[in-house]
């Protein structure tokens, strides 16, 4: 494939000689979802020269990339990078052109409107009118989307829509799968979770009200055999021969940003090398802006190697500080997931279809905890000061984190934002599976480099369940799923709980087992969802922000960040649609000279 790329007139290449020592208006570091989206929009202006540098290969023809039904095979492949964490559990990231958009499960959901509105409250009053709210971002999320409504067969299997929630002419194709599961399992899951929690069933989760159970669509293209509609498939491949002003260099990794020597804090070039750490180092010059889109792990690590971060830490590694921003890499928020499963009775038939799965419940605190919810709500409201003190090393300060926590607590307690996702999954960890994860954890972590060498992994401290209420929510979620297995009509499909099964005693007891036993199993068996956010947060500086409301790096002249690291708080959703909206919005900001 490498030789074909080198000889191709297309803008995707693995040959560094085509860009080395040249100057581009915009250099985008990272060819994942947000990087490709921003680059595509900037390259619409033929007078802009745009370079994307991506560590992964161009794997566009590989079935693991095109076929979402092979999603599970990705995790044993070289299409992902595994980042070890302090928990002994890896965060995974896409290591291919398109990043996570090329290997993810394609679930297309959006969070609660108030969660997006809260972003503006964390900015300065002068930036509160920049449109970081649901109303504005909703338009940009729809701009990215090319929606195809469900057909009659899909409707008969549970699919539905509110057409006004969707964009009809965007590049990312979104619809329900042609081969939706036709058995009773997804419908029974929806009905039983309603019976247990009184959660509402809504026709569409994408309109700013995520607190529901619903059948969810996928970013797949029914016109292309149901293949994944990734960022490159949507924004790059259709125009790659028509935009000679846009070059995408794959199989190379940026090591550091090179600053002007006049003290202006302007990046004049980036230095990069083959992603397998072979050969020489190269550089490319920057005329206008560097746009960092390397993700919530890669972006803070790159900044720290480039002299942006905590000066004391940088000095200890022999790095000369350029910009004093001690919260680079802090405020890390990752979601912990537990997988439960059951097997059906012998000789039962779950029906046909190939999916992907598409039945998800997003209960709020009160629906999850029932009679115990008010006590937990009180605990949250009364514990913010203590939690901020416990987690302060992962933030600017205790007071800053307490302010952020108050926003988060208000969303949960008063705004009734969903606190857990319950994702029905056919075939894993058993024939019948349900994944649950805490959506809005109060625990915070940190990404911190351990050397100046670009290929050394950063130290990732997750602090999962360090705030005990996160574990309380996860425990209640797992116990609810055990109860779900015994609730009509879903119980008709369950012969025996298999995961955790007898590893957590009490599956046939009314209370579903002791909290202590569940906590032990969850703490041991949980895995990160790999939706990290927050490590270069868009907030005002006194809260520990790293970028402002234009996503410009504080104190730098020409560095912008456009990836999940800028999200100040987790949202009650899968991240793809939100990140497309962020990227579309920032592309407009850049084009409008903001």
C-alpha cells in the first residue's frame, strides 16, 4: 500500500519528502474525526494550503475499517493503540486514518441540551456569547449529518425518528442498519427497562433530551453496503483528487512544536518522524495556525513535550518551559464500564439480523436509584468540597474544581441528566449482553509525560472510583441489570445469568446480592470505555482552562485545539456527533477570522 500511495496523485501520502521543509497555512496534528473535519472545511477555500499529519496508516480498504460488523476484531489488531493506565487497564484509541471514527461502534447519540449550555457557564462573561450551547451546536451537529430515515422494515423492528433532529445534506451518513435484529430481544430490553425504572421511551435520542430509552441509529452508509461512514469516508475520500491544496501525510507522528525564537509564543514549524520510530526527523513550516487534534491523551502529551504545561514538571524532564499552563493534562474524565450477560434457555431463538445493536437506556439518578435517589442527591450536594479536596491535584485547585463540580452536580441533581448508559449488546459477553457505564464521573485523573522522548507513553492516572459515589452509581446499575434479567418480558429470553453469575452471589435474591460483593467485582472487572475528555479543557483560566472560547491555547499566538480534550465535562452520549459539531463550529470560527 505504501508504494501505491507514493505514486498516487491523491492528497493522501506516506512519503515525507512531499511535505518536508515546505510551508502550509494550516498544519493539523492528527487525522482523526476532528482533524479531518476541520481540514476538509478549511481546504474548501482553494487559497488555503492544509496539511494533516496522522500516525496511522491509510487502511480504507480493510474490512475491519469498512465493516462495522467486524467491530470486535479491531481490539486484537494493529488498528488501535493501547495506552496503559494506573488502573492496570488500557485506554484504546484508533491508530489509523480517521482515528476512532474508523474503528468505533458507530453509535450516534447526543447529550442533554443543558450539558452543552453548561460549557458557556465555564467561560468568561465576555465569551459566553460565542455559541457554546445546545442551540448553536445542534446546528453544527446537523451540518455534519446526512440522515436517511428508517424504512418500514426498520420501523417494524423498533427504529423511529424525529426528522427535525437530523441534518439531511451533511457528509456523515447516518441511518439504521438494513439488517436490524428482528427477534424480540431489543424490544423486550426496552419494555423491561421501562417497567423497572419508569423511564420514558422516546422515538429519537438526538434532539437534546437523552433521558430516555430509545432505538439509536449508526453512522453507516446504506448506499455503500452499510459500511462505516467515518470522517475520511465522509470528508476526505470524496474530494481527495479535487483539492490539491490539501495533503494528508499518514504513518508519521508529530514529536514537538517548534516555537519562534523571538519570544512571541508563535509556532513556526512542527517536527515529525515515521510513526514506527525509524529514520530521520523532518519538519514542516506553519504560516497561519497549528491545529492540534491528537485526542485527549495525545494532545496534552504533545503540548508538554513542546514546553506547555507545569514548569516544575517540565524542568524536571529537561524541557524548557514556553507557556505556563499547569492544567495541561489535568481534568481527565473517563467512564468505567461493566459487562453483564446471560444465556437464553435451550432451543430458544433470538431471531435473525446482524445489527449493529441499537437499544440503549439513559436513566437519570432518580430512575436508577429509586427510593435511594434523594439520599444520594444529598450526598452529592454535601460532598463537593470534600471531593474537590481529594481530587485537587488533578485540577488547578480545590476551589476551581469545586466550581466545576457544582456545575456537574446541578446537571445531575436538578437537571436530571442521565448518569448511566445501559447498552443492549447481542453476543457479548454472552448470547445476551448489557454494557453499563457511569456517564458523569466525579473522579478526575491526569495525563503526564515521563520524558521528552516522543515515543514514550505518558503516565495516565485515571483514579477510577476514587470518588465513591461513582462506584455507588455503577453498583446500582449492575444490580438493576441483574434485576432486568428477571423482569418480564426480558426474562422470557434469559435462561441463566452468566456474567457475573455466581462470581457475585445473590442473583436469585430479591436485593440481587450485597453491594460489597458487587463493588469488589466491579472494581476488578471494569474496563475504560475509552471516551476520555477534559485534558485541555475549554474553560476560563481561573478554573484551569487550557483553551479559550475560540479553542485557542492560552498565551500562544497561533495554536488551536480541536478534539475531545477540550470538552470540560463528560456528556450523556457517545462522542462522535458532538465532536463533529465542535469541529464544524471551529472551522467556521477560523474561516471567519475569529
